[in-house]
């Protein structure tokens, strides 16, 4: 558990090394996605089922990751502290700060997290498993972007429509996470899995 609250200086520490790592993560993510797409196979209606399943899984994983990084470790934890814990802890101190982050700072750590998954995809013989894994990687990439849109006063028009259709995280749903005691509604992709995860965490 966090033994001492992080200082403002630690929370705002987003240096060249971290940005370089995230740029490398985005580059690797893009390269691996292209390599996997070359072996994507024949499109079929079944892929829509895999896409939906991957989006649901990404929502659940976003909630589990959010809970983990909110609860365990600190910004000083080696490796994961600066890359993954820092953004979550900063977010609770300054919720609107992420709306000012560029694409790299918003999505770089998500790309880094997906690199091992996309690398494994290259060796998957099952077309269905490879497709699901690729969709899952894209879903994980989208989670923090959806999170950012939920905090924006004026997200792009198309995103507002997706929020109204409940396909991506809605601001009013995510607002519940920022309400005391700040211990629920962790999912940041669509928010569909929040009721299930809330029930599990209350046990």
C-alpha cells in the first residue's frame, strides 16, 4: 500500500526518459499491429462477436488496472511507478490534468502494456485467438482515451454520440468514481463492467 502521499513534484514528473519509453511503446505497438494485420485472414461475421468480447474484456481489464494502481505501490515503485502508477495518482489530485495531455502521454503507457500481447499474437496459430488478442490490444489502447473524453467539457461530436449510445464511458458514470469514498466505478472503456466489479470489490 502507499505509505506516504506523493508530492506534487513527484506527480508532475513526466521526464524525457518516460516520454522516450512511451514513444518507443507507440512505435512498437504500431509495428506489431501492422505485422499481425498482414496475417489477419478472411473477414467474417464472427469477428464482430470477437470484437464485442474484446471490448468487454478491455473494460474489465481497465477496471482491474485502475483499482490496482489506485491501491497498491507508489510513484516511487521501480519500473511501474513512473509509467503506470503516477498517472493514476496524479489523476486523483488533478482530475482535469489528463485533458491537457497529448496523445503520447495519454496513450503511451497503454501501448507499452500491449506490446507483449501483440508480440505473442505473431505466434498464435488460432485465427480466432489472434483476432481476439488484436482487438483486445486496440481496446486497451482506447481505454485511457475514453477516460480522457469522459473528463472533457467538449469532446469531439462523434465521441458525444458514442457516449450517448453508451458504447464508450459516459461522464456521468465516471463521475461516480470521483465521488467519496472513491472506491467504485473503476472501468474506463465503456463502463459496462462497473456493476460487476463494484460487487466483487465490496466483498
